[in-house]
């Protein structure tokens, strides 16, 4: 059995509300609350801070197929960064090209979806992608 890797970003007891309130921009705070609602509805989990700047839902032990290394992480989560939102859906985004085309303005990375603001995307499509991410796990 592989040893579970110790990572810096861990679930903690920091206040999600205090984190949201730390943003000066009202639209950013509203977008954060909307993403929380979408992820909470999909996962049935309460939002928790992971490190100082990420909000995650649920817990899962992931195993790297390449190295066998295991790590404890959230099922889904996001980070409201200065320039955009980084949604960590941990799904194979390439499999969902049709949905992504109808999502609206976004960028993708390995398992991440980057959105500048929620007004740029179709929230129903985003909710569907969040649900798919949970089912693929």
C-alpha cells in the first residue's frame, strides 16, 4: 500500500464567510456565493477552507496511476483568484467538449476550469459539469 503524501494545502477550520468577506468587490463575493451554492447542492457537502485560499467540498483519497502516490483532497472545489475563478473539478475535461462549447467564456487546464466571472458562462451548463465531475469520481 502506498504511503499517503503530506501536502501543504489541507482542510482546516478557517471561516469560509470571513474569506468571502475579505474580497472588496461585491460582484466577486456574489459569484463566490453562487459557486458555493452550486457545489454544495451537487455534493451535499458543506464548504470548507483548504489552505488559506481554496474552498472545497467533501474528501477523497486520490491515487496517482503513474506513481502510486496517494493524497487526501476535496472532491470538488475552487479558488477565487484575483484574475479568475479556478474550479477544481478533477475530471477529464476533453471528454466534455460539447458542454464546454456551450458553457461560455472560459479556459481549461488539467482538471481545472478557469472563469473570469459568472456572467461570462451559462450557470446551468456549469452546474451540469459540476455534477458530472462528482459522478466521475
